[in-house]
């Protein structure tokens, strides 16, 4: 996978991503003149974990467009950014309400990705300072194939927002609802208990629950 920024792609993803290499290369060529969010070397960070270890996937829309905030993991920001995006604040509010986990002092969700949770955006890049700039360029085909593979492995999907819910058909168990952004969180995100619901399902299928602490 010579053009997949392979330092972030675990070898277990080879059989899924290698057949898509031409499409991925074409997308990367089309956006090469853009200032990207996340940076080019972080586009595939969601794929650095072993496919076999994934028990849950959280699917977002597209990366944060603010400079330096996107890091290749949906909803996550680097620890160097002290100010949490409003969407992430709402996720942390629900995490506290659901499981009693205190709001962390940072927005880095890497601990989840190392504990069986894939943090995947429906569209893997955008242009800095512009939301949805790369929607329709082809990332949707890539993430559809990824969702299809995850569904075959009985991975649980948390689908927040309409773009993520386009992939619901591939999963046997989903926790779906409105996006946690300030525009929609009060229409059903708060009180939805997504984290405990995922763990209840994992336990019911004799699998280890997710440690959601950060």
C-alpha cells in the first residue's frame, strides 16, 4: 500500500484496503493542493489498530476543519489543544451522565482506539476551515467497504448523524441517533446512553466490555 501513508495502517487492513488502492490514490491526487485536515500523515490513523481487536466503531461525519484539531480519529483532538470542540464537550457530558466518568482535561480519544474502538469518519479529509469540502470525492466508497467488513465481524456501530447512519445496513447491532453537535444534541443525544448500551451488548455476546475512561 505504497500511497496509504502506511506507517498508520496495520497489516491486518491490507486485504480490505489494497483492492481500493487505486481509488484512494485518485482521491489523494485530487486533494493534494489543499491544506488538509487532518494532515496527510494522519489521514489513516484510524487504521493503525489491529482489525481483529475492534469491538466497536464510532462513525462521525468529516474531520474538524479548524487548523490543527483533526488528528485522523473521529471526534478526537490532540492534547496540545486545550479548548474542546462543542461536539466533544457534549460527548463527554453524555459519557459522564451514562457511566459517571469525569470529563477529562483533554480531547484525545486515542485511549479508546487502543481499547477496541475504531474512530472513523465517513469522509476522511476536508479542507482546513471548510466543513464537508471533500464530501463526494470518493471517501464514502472506502468507508462503506470498511463498514461492510466490520459488520461481518459483528462489530457494534455507534452512528451519530445522518451521514454515519447511511452505513447502518452493514451492522447487526447499532446505537444510532442524532449527531452530538450543539445543533442537534438536545433532540435525543443526551440521555441516549450509547456507552453503556455498547457494553451491555458486548457482555450479552460474551465479549469484553469497553473501558470508556480517558
